[in-house]
C-alpha cells in the first residue's frame, strides 16, 4: 500500500476535502485520507493500494491545495503491527 504524509505549517491554507479534491486524490489511487492538526502544524496522511506515493507526491500536494515546495513530505520506512502476547503484562 502506498502511504504519504504531508506536513504543512500554519502559514499554509486549511485543507478542505471538497468533491474536486476527493476526485483528484482518487484519480491518484488514494483511498484513505486522514487530516491531523496540532497547534502549528497540519498533517495529511494519504494511503491507497493503487497509490504511487513516490511518483505522485507533487500531484498529491497540489490536489490538497499546497505547492509541492511548501510541504514537508514523509515516506514510510517502517510499518509493524503490535500484538500483546497472552499472559504478558
């Protein structure tokens, strides 16, 4: 699954997921969007089985309304599921 995290500082406009944005992201293969907001930063997590995060980073940033050079792009380096073992505290 392709995953990409766009980090926007407070100077960037608010992310709005209207029909045009959703259609543009879907065309890139994105099937899941999560928007997280802190005091000074907004993060937009994009995922999809058909999403080419490496090749579509600039188009994805543009789709959510930010210039590619105005966003910090994080790509996954590790993903792991954690399960508690029976009898362990």
